[in-house]
C-alpha cells in the first residue's frame, strides 16, 4: 500500500493472477447471461389485464372492508359472491354456452 499525498486517500494496488482473471471473467459472463435471461423474461411477459373494472366507490368500499376485516377474509367473500353470480348467470345451461338474456 502507498499513500497518495495529493488526495489524502489510501491506494491499494492489487495484482491478479491469470487464474484469478479467468475466474472473474467467468463470473462476469454468468452474470451477463443471467441479466440477458431476465431481460428476455421481461420482454416476453404479457400485460396484466383487469378482469373487472370496479367503480371508484366500490374500490373505496373494498379498501375499507379490508382494513376492518382483513384482506384474506374479504378476498374470500368477494370470490364466493362472484362464483355465485356466475353460477346464476349460467342458469343451468351447459358449460360453455351463453345463458338466455331473459334469465
């Protein structure tokens, strides 16, 4: 080690062997491959699309309910209600067919 008088900082000279340089080079290559994989995954990801467009007052009510009763409880209740509504909309129809609009 030597002291650099102009900057008043310590300078450490490090020398690497050929083997050390190869290890660092390999590690950098693996990091780059991982980064490339992450970029590919990001580029291939599909946009998340909302299934239901809630009105602002419904969103506020859900948030208040989650604060009061807990997120898991409210999520379970909303899922139960949605399943019930969807089963009623099927009206006993064969799965995959649209229910009659009058029902």
